[in-house]
């Protein structure tokens, strides 16, 4: 019976045997019984020098693997520290736009992470040309199961560079209104007006319609609808609404506000006050203040805000007066005449 050729345990290739990218050898762990208690640190050092496998003919030991992990973790902390320092200390001195500061600091974080990955792999003995084989395998996985992650990652880069949204912008996405708090690689954190954090995939901001209320300009034209009675003096109504806008500290003087009579309703003139405010994020507070001012001003000018009215006309029932009763047949008329004669 023919026997299959066996492979020596010290010559086991785990990936691409002809390329020499990763090569696993037998692991010889030192026996702790061969060391005395005073030689504990010598044993630890020898243990760290144990070769686990080889990458591109470069031996990888416990020590190298630990240093590799520490380098990745260290560069991750360095990247976060760099981002915070740039965003809070350095960039505010030169860049006024908060969204641009966030973009620059975030891209600096990514650059530090990429540099750290390159240095870590170089220390481990892997150059970037050797990683091309691994990236080739990963591309197959991306094509089959990672399309969503890849799409969100590319969308995150587009959002950071193109800046359709920035940190601090007031947006409405998926009928949810909130402020952009953080733009990450895969998703963006939006905090709603009710202080609820919503994690939105970056692709939502690239492939769908997104309302950005404060993109490039935080000013906002606020519209307030109010109905007044038909019996009101129109000039007094216009005067009252103009005074409300002029007396408010929250309304901009330029551009000027407007008062319009939009339509004639069933029970009122439908008026609209259009006023510019400096910050769109405060529009609900300003709207509340202006509504209260309108109520007080209308009371001062005796202007009525009517409620819907409907006139109900009730017709009387059938009149049973004998002289007015009309029957539809000639026989009935004849019988009525005969009854009177009797």
C-alpha cells in the first residue's frame, strides 16, 4: 500500500508557500523546570525570544508581536491626542470655521493612524508590497460581503472633503431634525432636539436628500401665520405685526421683515409675518416669543383672532295647513272638494 508523503513539522507554510510571505515553524517553548527561581527573568526573556513563525524570511517572536501590538495601540492614542490638540488648541487660532477645524483634525488623525500601521508592519517584517497578496484576498471579501461598510467608508471621506455637512450643522435626515455632533469613518452621530443620539450611516448623506438648515449661513427666514377677523381694521393689523417684528431683539433689521395678507379664509384674513433671525437653531424659541408678542399686541389694538365659525340654517318642517296641502293626484283633489261640500 502506497503511503502519502508527510510534511516535516518544521516546514509548514500557512500562506503562499512560494512567496515566503508567512511561514510557520515548530515552536520550541523553553521548559521552566530548566531554570531556577533566580533565573525567572532569564526564562521570561528566553520565552519572549521564541520564534512563532516567519514572515518573508523574518522570524517573528513573542517580543516582536507584543511590540507590534503596542505600536498599534500607541499610534491609536497618539492619533486621538493629535486630533484633540489640533481641534481645541492649535486650529482655533488660525481657522474660524468649526466644521473646517473638525475636518482638518479628523484627517490628521487618519494620517497618524496610517503612518502607525506602516511603521508597525515594517517592524514586524512585512513591507507593503507583501501586503498586496493579503489585500487581494480582502478585495474578494469586500466584493461579496462588505459593500455596505465600504460604501459608508467612502461616503465618510466624501463628507469630510466635500463638506456637505459639518459638525454643528442643524440637519434633517429621514424626517429627524438634529445637530451633527461627530463624523466618523462609517457613520455620523446626530443629536436630536430631544437630546437623543442617532447613528446615521454616512451613505445616507451622500445618496439621499438631506436638509442642512445652517450650511454656510446660519440665518433663517421665520414665517408666522395668524388669522384676524374680517371686522378688523387692516391698517391696524399691519401696524401691529410690524411693531412685533421691530420690537423683537431676535429679529434682524437687515434683511427687512415682511407682513403679507396671504389669503381670505372662511372666517379670517390669513396674515403671515416673515422675519429673519440670526440663528436657525433658535427658531422655535423665537417663534414662541413672537407668537406671545402677537397675542399681546392684538389685545392692545383690539384685534380679534377668530375661531372657525359655521352658520347652521334650520328649515321648518312640513306645513299641515289644509289650504296649503297639495296632493299629487286628481282623485285626492276631488275627494277634498266633496268633503267641503258635505
